[in-house]
């Protein structure tokens, strides 16, 4: 499987009411976007772009919403979109806000902690091939062994939110790292989202005949829910990554600390139909949150859109049920257009 990061100009709680409010699935070919692209932007490290919030100009906007991949109380690496001061070095700043006892300390959501050891100094260089080389100071070695893989995932996913970064390389005091300094986890020539996040292979018996796919489940608790990306191993016998993602959402998470709105009876009735960057899925009626009213759960739709737009080339998701588009969201509005991914995931209100 090849994953692709969602392209954002500035950079799991996704604002679900915004995700689907006014955004349907069929009835028009006009795609309804959440957080539509803003018209004002400014340049950062070698083409990394940041975009002020709507209604503010580059001259007056003082903060920029950025996704920081932090560690939650269950040990998952999860993005939280936080307002950071506007800077011309957004990639370096994002990593600096991952440092323990650093500027993120006063901003951490409940139950979350920083990823990098205290006092770690960081520099970032981004070349024209979209490779970000991160150089850490010697303090980087002061992390706990159990955090090693989480650090790799956090740094990689935080940096690859930016348009100008597809891959990441790590250095320690100017020397390229081929393995992590504490527990020796091997580091490939370049890290990317293809390496996955919150890896789960608990149900796999033959890993050689599987491939990774990343899906989103719901974490947190009432009043502070968020979406957690989990990379699972799926059988190579499953025809496409789209079908594999739907199957894993229907199976649900392998841990009770995460949830899924998908019933395990949810199935695709036809092969996914791809037209350009849009995928259309035809589900059975088990996808309904309320069968009598033909309501689609907002959490289910959010998780589906986030999961499928992690796949290469997919930017829009449309849904049919038994071949029909008679769908309604939980606020009673009809779903009439394809749904796209928001620019930021986990913005602080579910």
C-alpha cells in the first residue's frame, strides 16, 4: 500500500459538525469542502507554506494552526491541532513544540504528553526533493526505550503534514542516524507515512503475505473525543486498499481503548468506483446508524473519510446504500455531495 499525506497549507478532535454540515454526498457534483483553502499564505522553509485562519491577513494573523503528533494517555501517537505563533520556520517550530518542558507544556490537552526529551535542540533542512533532514542535539538520546518507535512516528507524521515534506531523515549532532540511539530501532534511508503509525499486527499470523493500511478509530472520552490513526496488516488476498480499509473499520480496533461506529455487518455490495480523485462506495444497510430514518453517523463518516484519504490519489468520498443516495446526517440534512478531508484533524471540539 502506498499512503499519501493529506495536503494542507498550514501544516484525531475533527470537528464532525463542520465535516458534514452542508456537505452531502450526492445530488450535485460540487464538492463541499471543510475548511476551504484560504487566499492568503506566506512562505516558510524552502516552500513550506502556512495559511492564516479565514478572515485574517498574513500581516495581522499572529498564530497558525499546526498538527502536533503527541502521545495520549493510552500510548497512541495522535495529532492535536494547536495554535502556534506565526513563524517563517514552521517545520522546525512544529518539532520544537514536541519537546518535553518546552513551549507546548502550557498547551497540552488533558492526558497528552510531549514526545522528545527535554532540552533537545533541533534544526531542519528541507531540500528540493521534499526530504526534511532533522538534526538533534545530544539531549535527544535521553528518551525512554519504550518511546523509541513513537518518536519516529511522531516526527515523521508531524513533518509530513507540510506540502514540501514527503520524507524525513534524522541526524544526531550532525551524524546521520541509521538506527535509534537507545533501543537500536533501524531507520530506513528516509522515513515516510508509508512506515505507518500506532502499528497493530496483533491478529496477523503470516506477516509476509500482508500489507499495511492505516484507518482511523475514535479515542478519548465523552467531551474530549479524537481520531486515532492505526496501521493494521491486511491480507494480500484483499483486492484493494479501499476494500481493506473498509473491512478493518468494520472489524473495529483490537483494543478496548478505541472505538468504531462501524457495525461488523457492514459490507460493500460492489467494488469501489474510482473517478479521478473521488471514490464511490455502495454499502449494505448495516452502515446506517438509524435504519428507519436512514441516518449515517457523523463519527462513521469522519472515520471513513480520514481513512480513505490516507490512500494515494483519494481526496473525495461518496456513499450509496443499496445503490441509492437517500442518506441523511444526524442533524437531519441530506447528504448531497462528495465529502473531503478537513485541513486539520483533531482541532479540539468533536
